[in-house]
C-alpha cells in the first residue's frame, strides 16, 4: 500500500474563479464536512474546536454566494478558500494523529526521493480518480506538482 502526504499547499481565491458550480458546491461542502468532523472528533481540543467553528462560519457564510456567481464574488471566494484551508489543516492534523496511532507512515517517513517522482507522477496520472479532476492533467503536470511540493 502506498501513502502520499503533501508538504506544501498552493491556494488563492483567483485559482477557483473559473471552476464549474458543481466543483464549488462539492468541495465547499466537503470542506464543511471536514470542519464539522474536526469539531466532533474525540481528540478535539479547545484550539481545534475554535478553528473548526471559524471554518464552519467562513464556509457557510460564503459557499452560497460563491456558488451563485463565483467569478464576481472575490470576497466570498476568499472566505471560502480561507475556511477550506482551516478545515484542511484540521483534517490533516486529525489524519496525521490517527495515522500515528494506527502505525501508518506519513510521506516523509517513506524515504521517497526525487528520483521516484516520475514513477509517482505516472501512477497518479493512471489512477482512476484522474478523470474526476476539475482540470485535465498530464504526467508532466503531476511531476511539476511533486517537484514544487517537495523542494
């Protein structure tokens, strides 16, 4: 079994400006789910609860307007991205904690070097989920993502 964990995240409100409404809705609700899960999880703390509630407020306060007119609602795009980023951080923290408790290695523990990036990029391209990406990606695109993320 193989596990992948990014070390960098690139985001910004203008990156989602041209996404289809269905992607805005599904990813916004997915982020909302992560925030609620973090709030309800057993290893929650006052800090994670505060961040989870902030993410819920940001996402709920912006996802509808972002869905309605993503291109012209910069402020809602920004709040949606910020709330989603908080939810992602909470999710990664929760998954990393769970992985450690279950003994599942994270990416940095697998001693994967740049020499293996082409193989990983090719495997990602041929993964069944590639067709569901909002934008078409080629193996070279995956390779660039890996190179940027693991500098």
